[in-house]
């Protein structure tokens, strides 16, 4: 299926590895030219080279912290008029809410709520003027089923979800859609780090904990980041203009609800 994206321009944040990288690769395979971002320059340069070599897309790496104003300015300078914006940032650390102070909460909000909002603010009017825009926010399955040790993430991402629910209904008439992708347990560094904390609490090895958790998922496994990237590309497709304000959960069936 041709997604109608050839020649479009995209910003994909936090995309040197994991789910962000998978989204960038999937878009590049559809002929999208990319600006990708990460704080780690070496990893980012390597990813840019790999994507460009495999797909032939133009890939511009911008090494910066996108959760800062200076970082956002650097990314937007490299791609001031994106057709596609994929918001992503590493989640806050797990822990007990009793140990978090105001600075911890503000940092979580800056990274996982305010940064996406500011990037949308900087780009959405241009998309509206061009009558095409696709914004995808990578949030978390914890938006639907909160994870106790990820309280900082639960709060910040839920706030972004509420904001998007309102804004997305105003932009869709201009062919600008805004949706959220909610990853469950995908095989990424982030998942492994969180499992390490849980394994230590349970007094077992990370390998044993990972095997138990994978077996407990209805799919019997963790997700492959490439599967996530394909879902992102679909939401960005020219044919997806009637999908907006949605929260697409990719969790192998782990969420036990009807809706």
C-alpha cells in the first residue's frame, strides 16, 4: 500500500534507537525526508547513516536535548515546515512517589507533556496552511492502565493525552490529524531498564523476570519495534485523514478492557 508520503518532511524526536528509530525508519521507507534527534551524537549519526543507506531518504541528524528550548529551536531550524511531527522523549525514571520532589515532577512534565505541546505549537499552523499535517505522540500504555512504579510518566502523559483530545478536534477539518501511539511492552532499552528495577524488587534475575513477563502477555512475547514503526507510518498516511484524537494501544492484548 502506497501511503502517499513520498517527498514529505518529518521531524522524529528521540530517534537514535528504540521506538523513535523504528518510526523514523518506517517513514523513510515511504519516501519521507527526515530530521532526527537524540542527545547522543555518535548513536544519532550512526542511525542517520543506516536509515539513509537502506532507504535513500535524506536524513539530517540534530544532536540536542529536545526537552529544552534550545534543543527545540535547533530541530525546528533544521526543518521549519514539517509535514509530519513524531513527538517522543525518554520517560522519567521509575520509583516511589514519596521520593519525588517538585523538580522531579517539573522535569517529567517538561519532557513528556510540555515539549510535545511546544513543538505542536511551533508547527501546527503551518500544517493547517498547507492543508496537510500528521502529528503522532508516542506516549505509553500506562495512559490506559497506569503502572504503579511509573507515576511520573503516568501523570505527565495523561496530561498530554487530555490536551490532544481537545486540540485534535479543531485541526482535523484542515487535514491535520493528531493521534497518540501507546506502546506496551516492546523490546527496548527502556523496557529492560524498568524490568531491572522490578526484578530487583522481586529478588530474581532480569532474564527470569523478562521471561515471566513475556509469557504473561496474551501474545506470548514482547513487541518488535518495527511493528510500532509501521503503525506510526499508517497514522501519518495520506489516507488517514479521518483518524484524529485517538489513542492506539499496541500491547499484544495485555489491556483487559473492552474499550
